[in-house]
C-alpha cells in the first residue's frame, strides 16, 4: 500500500490520536479535524487521498458533510464513515452519497487498516481504469527494438530516477505521451497519479481554474496540479498555452505554490511536470509566443521522440502489437499482415508517424475480411496507387488547428525539396521562391537537418 495523505474527522480526541498513530505507523501522513468546520478547512489546506469521517459531531453531522462534498465535482477521494450509534438507514444513506464503507465503533484496528488499504487500492484502480479508457491508444511501454528506440528507452529509465522536469519533443503522432507514461512508470512517483492536461484546454480563459482549482462557497474544485500531487502532471502541446496562462504557471513555479480561484491560502506544489510539444520552443520564444522563463522551467531535461520513418525496422513489431491490442481492447476480429504488406509499409513515408500506423491497423480490422491483410488492401487503404505513380505529397490531417496543419505541410514540402535537390539549398531556394537565409531559418525551425540529406 503506497503512502497516502489521510484526513481523520472525529470529535473524540482519543479516537483521533489512536487512528493517527496507527496510520502513521503504516507510513501515511495524517491530518485531523475535531468538527465539521475544521474538516472543511483541512480540505482547503490539502486534498486528501482518503477521509475517515465520524457521523455524530457537535456542529454538523458527517452525513451532511458527505452530501456537501459530493456536490459539484463529486467526492474528492474515498470516504469511510465511522459511528458508534449508526443505523441501517444511516449506512444506506452514506453509501448512496458515495461513501466507500461504514465502520462501527469501537473500531477494530485490523478492520480499519484493511478497509483503508482496500479503499486506497480501489481508488487507484478506478483512476487507472479511467486513464485506460481515455488512452487506449497508448501502449504501456514503448514498442520497438531498433537502436534508436532502445537508446531512448534507456535514456528515459535514467532520467526517471531523478525527480527533474522533462520536456519531450517530437512530431505529432510520434508517441510523446507513451514515453511520458513510460517515464512515470519507471520513477519513484509511479504509485501516485499521472494526470494529463491538454494545453489547449487551459488557454480559453479558464487556465487558473483548470490548473489551480477553485473555492466556491463550501465546495472545492481541485485543479490539475493538486490532482497530480505526489505524481506527474503531463502538459501536452504546451506551446499552445496562451501568454496569460503561461504567466500564471510561471508565477506558481517560481514560488512553489499557488492560490485556488477564490481561495486565500497558498497550496504547495508537489508535482513533477512533464511537458510535450511538436514545436521548437526556442523559436517560439524568439517569436514572442512563448515565455523564456517558462521554457527554462520546463526544459530541465530534453527528450526527443523520433518519427516512425526514422525507425522503420520497428514497423512489423508495431503492426503486431496494435493488432493484438485492438483485438483485446476493442473486440475487433483478428487479422495479420502478409510479408508483402509489411514490406510495403516499411517503405511508406508515414507522415502521421505511429498514430497513423495505429489508425491504419484499426481500419484494416474494421473494414477488411479474411485472416490476411494483403499488400493490395493496404495500398488501397492508403491511396498508394497514386502514391507509387508520383512523388510522395504531404498528407496533412485536417483534424488539427490551422497553424499545426500549415507547419505539417511546410515540413513535408521542404522534406520533398531537400530529397529532390539532394540537400542543395541554393537550387532548393530557387524552386521554392525563398531567400536562402529565410530558408535556413525555416529548416531549423522545423527541425530538418540539411547535412543528413547530402
């Protein structure tokens, strides 16, 4: 059982002290409250992982508190009710409101510890299941035996042992979140939450609430930084954060604490931040679109995830993995790729990287028939007949912001021109109609290495 922060609410000092001593012997940290008002304040001070709540107290009963906490976002954590004079009706009402269990006084310490352990484990499993439902696209560990992926996997394992912040770069669909989750699974924080937050979700005037939470009357909304307490906050596409949200985050990182919206007491940050982006943040800083101080906060350890075209030898293993994964998780019929199909896909440019491969496998399992997936079927699905007759054109996803789609097209266009002119920038600039200095800047901004093409 991993260490947790537990709030004990009971008006009897002997019970509070006894329970605190027992729980601290198990390695947990314990906060105590002797009435409803102090219990409310304790929830403001710090989000608990578990609450032990007495029913009969001098100012407000535990059922009323439970009902109050269940409103809005729902209970912040598992709640175990305690009472020496409970009735069946009281226990039923507590369960209806979301209480995990009901313990009778005098407390059996063995039963108390067992119930606490089960409640914490059930909450952990529930959070993991929610994460799996949202992220069935991501394998548990990065798939691939190519030298580039093996080196990156070993690098991530080394970084995971140090509690530093990490900036993961890479093209859209390359697997940045997969490596972020893998890093978390190898770290000392692995038993604590992994909370993912798309930066676009906090760039529409609600950054403070989503990041830091809010206090509204008697209710508390815990933001992502508190939900991830002790664990990891994964900020995806961090370059999409607007400047106001960036300033708010920098303020919190500088002080090591933050205020909830409507709150008065600072909340300490105890969260590892892993940020990810497909952009060059140094260029974004130079363009005034990203704060330099936030860049240095996040870029303690940089990791770069290569696109699929840079480790094509992993394609057969990836195909096999996603077939099995989709059969198991989405109940799709099993099919396998022929050697010809696999060979064709090893020579395909994969503009959408690993995500495009996963989507292709899903399409083949849903729309195809028969046990084998042939090369002809794959070519038809990718529109490869036209692809083989002419140079590969940029394949841009329309399900993304215009700015990202434009960058994706520019990268594909300049990649093609570099190949066509064998790395000769002068000829390339002439055909593209660009001044050479501007072209060099554009190539650097898009992460295209000229020397590799010569």
